[in-house]
């Protein structure tokens, strides 16, 4: 198979030719750095079973797996005493929404009338805003608020404000992800780190989801997303496959389950769910809203007998996905690693850290993603 040219997430068409080429180079660089791992830690580098499909061809046996997880933040579940408490906390701040899905709620006469969900990585908007401010503003006006202005989105020096007034809360709109761990670079880093097959102290192969993420330190064990992404990628690595993330690299909506929902007029609630950005097979933005010709709003719909009063109730029934690709199954000669990332006893004498000043912008993004995922 031929080498991949990376497309924008969801096959979005906002970019011109030069932007598309720059985006390809950016994702390719992140892939290379995820493959390299942290050279200062012999138990995090190299990662020979992770590969960049822009530089290494995909084999004829390639198989894609949709790795799915629940959109509601599991950390809120673990630290709350009731459903209502966790829903209320998740709806209170975008910083609580850490499963690569963020939402904003609109109310009408005290009831929820609309919920907007996004899984667009902030890096895409960094690229778009830097080269096409007019398009950036037009998209905000189309998807968030028609009154958005250039100065709402840009600082005086012309730099883009990720957390601007239209993309900073759970009530004022949501254009793209802003929670610090919800990035495409983090997604790529997790997949790369998880390709290392690890051995336990007794020499047996590690396969427990929590053991793997704790040992590999590629994310937060308490989330839905990170442990499961890592576990599925590692499964393919244990099968001696080469693994990557399929093009276009992104986080996507995998579907909303409305089977225990009830509407006042017995209408199918799934009809109120629509994707507004990305192709149908790769959606990156979604809206849940009852059509204006109906005599009720979203807040009049019940889920398991309870009216919808929080966006988090819907997130409970929403799945997210990345698409992992495994190829050359059974052919890898990479040896398992005995030892965990950051084990001071094992990494004594390892090479010193690469100077941050020598890193490119893309390298810094990847490095910071690793740092943030380990906090």
C-alpha cells in the first residue's frame, strides 16, 4: 500500500492546499515522536511497534478497530456521591469534561433546549486561526453565535485565544476542546506508548488494563478513555503487530444510545441528534435539539424516567472513538520490556534529557502532552 497523506480530522474542508500540507507535516511529526518515546527513559523508548504510515507503508493485512469509550468523565463518577452530583459537577466546567468530549448547554425558560458537543482537537484550530482568521470567525458565527467578533477570538497581537468567550464555558458555546488533556497530540502519544509489550516481575506478559497504564504512564488510570485505548493498542502489540492510528487522525463520536429515552409524543429521540461537522463516518461536532415545530423541548424528554436537566445525562449515553490500525500481525520482532516508565532504580545511568531548546514546535507539543497526561 502507498504511504499516507494525513487529512484534517473528519475530512474537514476548511484548509487550503498549503494548510493541508502543513497539517500533514504536523501529524507526521507527532507520529514520529510518539514512535521515539522519551529517549531519557529506556523503558519508554524506543517504540518499534508504533509506526508513522506517512513513512512506513501499511501492510495488506491491515485491520481497523474502533476503540470506544463513554463520553461522561469517569473521574466525576468516582468522586461523586450521586448521579445528580456528578452530572451537576460535569456540567459546571469544561475542565471537568476530560474524555475527549466537551459540551455546552442552552436553556429556554429554565429547561434545556439544546446541547452542543464537540470533539475537535485544539491543534486544528491553532492551524486554522493562524492562517485564515476570516474562516475561523465564520465558523464561530455559524456554529456558536452569529454575534461573534474578531476581537472575541484574537488577542491584540493577532494570536488566537483557545479559551475565548465563545469557547470557555458549559453555557456560552463550545467550538473545540479546551480541557488540557483533550488534545490530538495526547491521543497519538497514548497510542505510541501503549505499543510497548511489558513483562511483570515474574516474567509473564502484562495484560491487565490498569497495570499497563500504571506501568506505561501514558494517561490517567481513572478515565474511561486512556486505560481502554492503551489496553486495545497493547492487545494488538502483544499479537506482534505494528500499530498506528488510521487517517484522518482524530477523536470522533461513535453514536448516541437513546433506547431508554421517552418523548412526550412518542417520537424517536434519536432523530433529534445530528452531526454538524465532519463526514457522517467521522463526525467531530454534534447537536441534540428538538425541532422547533414540536410543542416541547429537550428538557421534557426523560432518560430512564428522569427528565433531562444536565448535559451529563446525555454524555452517559454517548460513545467516543479513535480508530486504531494493526498490520503485519505476527511479524514484529520487538522484544518485551521488563520495567516501568520512570522506575528510578532501573533507569539509573540512562541518557540525559534532550534540551527543550532543541525541540521543534511539534516536539514541544508532544512533550507537553506527555507531561500533562502524567499529572
